[in-house]
């Protein structure tokens, strides 16, 4: 299934979500133009984001609990998160 199906995202609730975060049509157009840049830089941005997440005590404890529950290592979890 697609991510939209998995998270039950459709045009109606997407419009509600955009309204909630105050994302207007002009913002959507700008983000669409930035999509190629985002694809080129996603891995670096994700790595830097998780560098912080995995160095912050409360999130490290959360991740450790997730690993224990799922039977995976922190390295496996991080690889999964960065890839997502």
C-alpha cells in the first residue's frame, strides 16, 4: 500500500492539515520547486537531524526502549530512521 493509504491521507484531511500548519497554496508551490533540492540533500539532512536526536538524553532513552521492545540495536534503528 502507499503511504497515503497507510496514514489514511486524502484530499479533504490533507487540506485540513495544511490549514492547521498554515500552509497555503503559495507555500505548496515553493515547496514543490524545492523538491529536487530536498531529494539531493535528504540523506545529509537526515544524518544531521539524527546526530542530534541520538545525542539528546531523553530521545536516546526513548530509542533504547524502542530497541528493547523491537529486538534491534541502536545502529539498526538509526539506519531505519535515517532511511525513512
